[in-house]
C-alpha cells in the first residue's frame, strides 16, 4: 500500500496550488526580466506572461502535487511547488514550439506566440516583409528560453541528493519523450491512414506521458514514494493520458472555439493523423474517403467544409467510437483509483482531475 | 595569482581533449539512441552525428579545459570533459536553431539540419509539398533535443555540492545570454545602419560570451578557482570573443566557401547587421549606400553582386577597419595572458587558441 500522509498541516490544498504555482512563476519571470539584457527583450516577456497567465488548466502542476500527497509528502512543500512550476514552464515551451511547427494562429483564445511576436515587431517599426520570419524566429527563441527556465527552476530547487537522483532521470525521460512524440507526430502529419494503433502511440508520447504519468511520478519521487505507488500511477496515468488526447481530438472538430480558444478544424487543416481521423478513415465509404482526403491538410476550410467533415466523422461512427474509447479509459483510470488505497482526499482529487481532463470543453 | 597545477598526471593534454570529448559525445549519443522510441527517430540521430562529428573547432571544450587547468585543476578530469562535451551539445543546439531562423542552406560544409531532415523525409516517401515545413519542424525538435541533452550531460556529471552551486548559475547565465543575443540579432536583422556599438553588443551576447568567457569560467569553477582568476578570464575573453565574431563577419564575405563550409554572402543575404556592414555604411558614399541597401536582405545574390559588395566593403575601408579591430582585440587578449601568471603550458595553449580563433579560415 502506498504511504499515508504523515503531516497534513503544511500540505497545500489543490485549490491553493494554482495560486501558489502562479505566484512562483510570476516572481521567477519578474526576476528573469530584471536580469535580462535590456528593454529590447520586453516583447519576449510580454509573450511569456500572456501565455502563462492566460487560462491554462495547470493540469501538470496539480498532478505533481497530487502525486506528492499520494506519496505521503514528507518533503517540503515549497520544493514540490517549484517542480510543479517548472512543469508549467516546460509545457509553455512545448506549446510555443508546437504552434510554430503547426503554424497555428491562436492558443488559449489569444494569438499564438509567433503571431503575437510578429505583430509586436511590426508595431515597433519592423518591416512588413520580415514580420512572419521574425515572429517564427522569435518564437523559436522564446520556446528555447522557456525550456532553459524550466530547467533553471528545477536546478534551483533544494532537493536531497537521494531525491535529486530520482527526479533527474524522470525529467530527462519526460523531455526526450515529448520531443520524440512530437517528431512522430510530424512524421505522420499529412498522411491519412486508418492505423489507429499508430495514432494512439503518437498520442501517448506527445501528450499522455508528459501530461499525466511523468508529473505524478515526479510528485511521488519528491515524497520518496515506492515502486508500488509508481506502478499504480502508471496504471492510472496511461489510460487517462490517452483519454485526455482523445478529448482533444474531439474538441478540435466539435468543440466551441469560444471555449477551446482555437479555431475549429485545426487538426484537419494541419493534416494531423489523429485517432479520430484514423477511425473515420477505417470505416469510410469511397465517397467519404474522398471528402476526408480532399480536405485533409487544406489550409482554407470553409464552414461548409467543416460541416462535411463533421458529417463523415459522425456517419462513420468515429465520433461515437472515440467517445467510447474515452469512457473506457476513464473507467480504467477510476477503477485503479478505487483499489489504490490512497488517502481519501487524494483519491477524490484525482477523481476530479479524471473528470476534468476527459469531460472538459477547453 | 591563480593557482598552480597541483597534479599534472591526470590532466589531459589539449591535443587529447578533442578525442576524449568526442568519445564522450559518441557514447552519450549511442546511449540516447538505444533508449529512443524506435527506428523512426533514426533521421534525428543521423543529423546529430553529421553535425557533431563534422569538422567543428571544439573551441568551447578546449577553453573549458584550459580554464580548468588555469584554475589548478584539483577536480576530476572526467567531470571537466563531460562539462566540455555538454558545451558542445549546447553549441550544436544553437547552430541548428540558428540555421532554421536564418534559413541557411549549409553548415560546416554539409546541408544544414533542416535541409537534411527535409531530404530524409522525401527519401522516406514524404510528400513534396510538406518537405520544407517538415524539415523546419524536425530541426526545431532536433535543437530542443540537443538542448535537453546538454542539460542531461551536465546534470549527470558528478560534482561536489559546492562546485555545482558555482557551475549552475554560470550555465544558466550562458544559456539565457545566448537566447537574448540571438533575439537582439533577430531584431536588428534587415535594418541597415551605421551603429557599430549596437552591432558589437549583439556580437558580444550572441557569440562572444558563450564562446569564450563562459567556457573558461566553467573550467575555472570546476577547478575551484578564485575571483581574481575569473576576472582575468573576463579580461582575456571579452576582446577575444569580439575578435572571433569579427573574423566571422569577414569570413562570411571574403572567406573561401570550401573552407568555411558556408556560401559567400550569407550575412548580406540574411540582412545581418554586422559590425563590418555598420562600418561600411558609416563611411559609404551615396552611391555605395545604394549598393548596400539594394543587396542587403536580397535572397538571390549573383557573383557580380558579391563583387560589388566586396568592393564597397574595401572602398569604404570597412574591411581594413575590422582587421584592425581584430588585431587590437587580439593584442589585448594576449597582453592579459602575458601578465596573468598562468602556468606556462596553459598560457601557451591559450595563446594558440587566440591565434586560431582570430586568424582562422573556417
């Protein structure tokens, strides 16, 4: 059985986690700005703050703290909150580079970093012909900076040598997995296929592991939790991570842009080989395949095009099958919690996270 | 006075540094490949090996080891070689992202990473229309991977807590400086001006500090060297770092592509606000300014265009002034060495590095 909470007095409640992580991030970013080269770097800092303090879900920090509480939390809460904040910087790095690679216009309801940096450049007197290239280059640098900061936040966290030696390989694994997952995603982009297994594998690496499993494991290791708890977390995290990405697939086509903060159909426009699309393609008639092939990867999708795609995704049963996949994965994650023997409040928190991650609208 | 070498038996000679650093890098990359997701990631590893084991100068590793020897080198030589190897991974990260941002075709005489990855994608059956975007995206990921590896190499190096606490802030400073320097470079790209001070400042941050000062300081800290030695290193490194970049400016226009591994005129084509160009612009006649303005940032430069640019750079005296700036900076660096009281073999090694960095052809 995983450990019990030995001392609850200094454990932040999950409601306060968001505030505390945000405070750490705000202070860290302010400090970085004070030691930056000069006023020219202001657009980078504006872009960081816009992204970090927009309506992020803070899922990874919450899972990290939940893992720490599940592990019995003997360590100091400031350390776990700093690691949680480092995860948020890492996530921001991933989003900024992802948006450059996909050439996405928006993120969290705001212009994506490369678009915003291009606009800043123009309003600062930059040349029109260079604005796009400038925005891309500046966003590549911004992502680099966020990755470096994430590491700096982590390296500057006081940890016992024993804990550090458990945490660092986890972080290294998380970072390389994300890069490999993104690379698999790039390789499959623009290739329409019915290979659901391949699409699920991409989802697991580019999203699932660094969104759920790794943050939980980090928390457990910070609390010096044992191998049994780590295994339980994996059993819980793998289906939840997949369900999280599957919900993303659905929101990308059927979601409300006012809530998701992204235009409808981005995945189709970008030619992403999602599980949703693979399922549709598997069961599509010849005419339906023509629709999918014709619109997949096309930069200009009209609202009629979106309607046609939706009707293929509905008609082939793909939407419903993805909903069922989410349901079965949610059940598996919840069932793991039921028998995990976690402290009741931690189990309840994780249950809430399961529902939030799989039934969200944004 | 800086310390003397207490034990020379385990100090690698600088001639062997390259081999030892290369062996560490080769082993590290092999190990990373064994733990990668699968055969799909092969193009990333091929690109890494092509870049790292092409004819890099290994300037940063050499300076790191020289700093360590200057500091009296009480530490273990394996640690300093690993840190030196981490610097090389960091440099590879910087080159890969720099080439994406500048859309450069080649590096070290080979196709740049994004071009090579685009070609790999096509030969693996990728779609023509996506090849360029794929290459860019894959190179962004490759740079991310190299940055993550550089950190992993460093984090996995056994260091005393005291040494670690001196090394980490230096590394953090080096990384953020590079990003800010690159950002200043981006901001000034495409803007022709006679502001030599601004161009020198960009050069200092985007190249000088992470090429010379930071590697030396890292070596000194690994050897537990004191503040006086660090100051001496700064006095030596600042002029040398500037001279290194100034030589780059000249090689970019007057160098032999067979030796530099880059086409002539890349800086002009990319609209880089180099010191060389600022000096030319300052002293240019109206007609000469027209030539510079007309060709600056133009994607297609004929060999006649290059000749016209060269003749303006010569006619305005800019080429000669840059040569003089290099000479005076080299003198300053050498003069610092003369009075530094370093062990004679270390001073001699640093003298050789000064000449290599400022009189090179590649």
